[in-house]
């Protein structure tokens, strides 16, 4: 599911948070916020990455410099001569550009569009899809090789079915579902058969007669695409199909070639998504052998990477099977060698495995669930060593080999700073500080990190931005911005480039809040497991508990609380105004799911199982079930051609509200998808301001807002 910003209040970013005020400080004017935004902070150095293990690349005055980590001396940086070809599609055809400004070679001449051209590792071939068949072309001879011949409007070879693109392979794949072996001798690909997947029509109002856009979109409980995993020699010939039954109700994740290209490791799950098996596939016969087998009572997420060690010494994976994300070292036959990390904290990502040092460098939320740090640990065992410092969250660029790293560090009250450190965690030198001279000139709202307790005793974080100039005895309205989806928290102890609207709202007297629920990631997979088969119930109850605590605080007006979000956040906002109607009087729900039976199979069933298996869970978590409780004011917003969360969701809620005689607001954006920009984004922004002023601040919308009156 798409994860938008937790609030749709658009504007210019402002870096601002300052705990102390003085009489001399100025408040920001409307022009300084919206028309001619002021610079409150100084820019940090622009570090692009590392030239080598002893020099980082910094851009100054538009010029790239290589900076020596030991001396700080900078010399002009010249990228090493390009040794690789690049590939592109121009006018529907594939072209290869030789390195260093060499010749451009046209490889195809066809009226059909070639998609996702991808060079083989040895750069001798380019693979692509055309009309849902898989091809390659040899660069030297321009000889075209066709691997499949059955592509059609429902059969896709190397081109992902919609639900695989959205939920499994990811949007970054751009629908590509083929993979070169490291030795360039073979291609692996997925073949999708969508013939039994239901068609969902999306209507466009454009033109005199409009038109329908038909998508093979499996909703919860629907028939999924049949998938086969194939391997073929670069020269063509017979396809070797992995030994799976395509008719089984199953999913395949992204496959991984072993480093020598001798085997393809395929990720497989049953439709229940509670058993992940990695099979080693014989490229000659298609025979499969289980290498890794994990089972959980709830669900399992796909591996996005497998870290192979050199010389077949094993592989490392990150798994949350203990309830927390940790690293596990396995032998190549799949047997567990050792668990490298453990405890009630989460590994985020492996940055490098230095096999000469026998060291793994990784980021984790170990010191606090709201902060990230860099650690290293020996492959041979032992405790992780923290390399970063202080009560800050760190964004790290690690040098090749791990001898040095650059961190940009901050917390909610400290603007970002940048420093160079060595692998012992010692600061070599400070590189920059965003807190400039102008920072203390302005009176700026502070952000506080607080915790609240749920009705069953869990402790979770929230942030509060209090209004400027609060008066004792006066009550102030609240705007809560959330997302709320599984493992998609928004509350971190890190400096945020806050929207200028945040500071404007603080001056206008609005309390601004972000809340994370138990499934947001702070409690690991153990926290997420609560929501299994009842996606949304615990989450909205957590938001209710947080808001009840908030409205018990001095100066908070419980009658003027608004919750808003998009996509999953839109669903949460709808649930807040129905299931949580006694707590939330106002809401703005943007492109919201309103019933999980209306969303796609893979995402929904990961948490809910099928509607056939879990009818009560789908009923409890449907906004429609609780519509009769609605008594506040909800603003429903949706793009009419949303191909992710269909307009159908909002229309069904509108229909229910109308039948119940409920008052609500509705804004449709014709032709727009799952989020939008341009003129309609400006319109949405101003309509959002209007809603806040009329219902929360309860004063006229300033005429200065462009297009607002």
C-alpha cells in the first residue's frame, strides 16, 4: 500500500524548533511563510557519497571535490572513466550508449514499445519485454532473441501482474519481472496468467463519452494470477520451469541468484503468507530443494536481500521471527550457524559486510525505538558496538570497508549537524551545523516527544507541537496527522523539515500532534502481531487512548479535535469518526480504504486472511459497520481514477451515510490517481486550510491564501 505523507498540508519546508523564547524574537509573517519563505537554518555540506575508503565526495559551488578524511584537504574530484555501457528507450526502441561519450547503438527497430531494457552483467546483451513477451538483443551483432511467444492481454512474461508490482516486487521494479544471472549466461523470469483475475473498471469522465480503464485487480479473497518461474539460456532454446504447480494458491517473492550463478533461490509462500520457504532451483532441471523455512502464527514479510558470504561460507538474512528484527548467519545448505543479534530492539539495514574484518555494519533502533544508530558486530559472535553517539537519530553514509562514516544527526529540538567519524566511533571532525545566525531571530514552536499508555498497558510515542503564546485557562484545538499502517511509524526523535504551515498553525493557536500505534514498529513484530485478523481495530483504539490522554491535558479542547491522513491514514480517519466517534468530532479522510474486502488480495490477506476465512474480522474493521455511530463532521476526498485504493471505497461510505441521513463533506478530484500534484493539489491545500479555520480555529480564513476566497 502507498505510504503518503501523514498530512496533506502542503507548503515550503522549514527547519525550526527552539525551546526558549525571548521578547526580542519575531513571529513569522504570512509572506515569510507562504510567499517569500525565510531561511531559518543554514544548509549542511552536500556530501554525495564516497570516492574511495579514504575520500568522500562533497559538492561546493557546483564543483565536486574529493575530501581527504585524515587532513580535510580537498582536491577536484574526477569520476573514474566510465567502463560500462548504459541503455535507454528512445522513440519506443532500445539504444546502448558506449562509455566515455562513445557511439550510440540502436538495437531495435520496431513499432511496439520495448520496456525495462536491462544490460547483462557482462554488457553483451540487453533484455527487455515487448507485448508481454521476453526478449534479448546481442549488442555486438544486434541479433534479437525471443524467449517466449505466448504474451497477450492476460499472459505476461517478465512483466509483473498489478498485485505483484504493487505489493511484492515493488514500484521501483517498474513492472520488471526478469533477472540476469551474475555470469550473464541465463535469465530468470516470472510468467503471469491473469485470465482468472477479476477485472475492475475505472471510469474516466474525459471527453464526450468518457471511457473505462480495465485493470486485472484481485481484491481480498479473489483469484490471484497464476505464476510460473522460468529460467532460460541467454542464447534461447527451451525454458526450464521451476518445479511448482502454477494452479496452487501461492505467491513468489523476488528470486536471488547465487553469486556464481549456478542456482536460483526462489522465495515461496502459501496464500496464508505464514510460511516462507527459500528453494534452491536447479537451472537445468527445475528441481527444487528447500534451503530456508520459516513459519509464524501471523504473517511473514518477504526478504528484500540475502547477503551471501564469499567462497560459499554462508549467507545472512534479517528476520523478525523472534518478534524483533535480527540478523541470522546460515551455512549454504540452510542450516543455522548462529544468531548474530538479539534483544527487544530492531535491526534496520545491513550497510556492509566486511569479510576481511569479519564485521557486519548495520543500523538499528536499539537505544530507543524513535532513533537510529550505526553499529558493528563480529560475524564470529559477541555484542554489537555502537559507533554513533548521543541522544540523536543518525543518518549514516558508510565508507567502503567501514573505516569511516559520515553522520547527519539531530533530534526533535536540535537542528541537523554533520560529522565525520572513524570506525571506533571517534569524531574526526565536525562538518556542518544547520543552526545558523537567523535561527534565534524568530519565535518558533517547539516539538515535544511524549508517551501515552494504551488501555492494555502498552507505552507508545507521540509528538506535540504546542501553539505559540498559549494563554492560561484558554483551550486550543487539535490537528492529529497520522498514517497508521503496519510498520509505518511517523514518530521519531529526529529533526523534521517541518512544513511552514506547521509554524503558521502554531501562531494561529493550533495544537499539532502525530501518534504512533502498537503496530507502527516501535514494539517490533511482537507489536504488529496484535493486529492479525483485525487490521484497524487495535490501531484506532490506540489513537482513541492517546487522544483521551491528550484532551485531559490543560489547554486542550476536546470538542475541537480533528484527525487526518491519506490512504491507510484515510482509513484511520474514517474509523476515528465512526468507531471512535465519542473521541473524534472532526476528520479529513483522503483516498481512504473503507472496507478491507475492497482492497487488494496480497496486502489485505497478509494481515486479515481472506474474507471467507475471517468474516467477523472484516466486519469489525469495516468503516461501514460503524457508520451509524458517526456524529461529527468528516471530509471525504478521493481521486476519481485512483487505481490503488479505488473510488469505490469512498462511494460505498457516501452511500451508507446518505441512507443513514448523515451530514458529511465530499470532494472529488477528476482523473486523479492515488495522490496528485499541480492545480488540484493547490486546491486541496486551500480547502484543507479552509476546513481547519472554519471548524478548528473557528475564525475566517485569511484572504491572503491564494485562491481561497
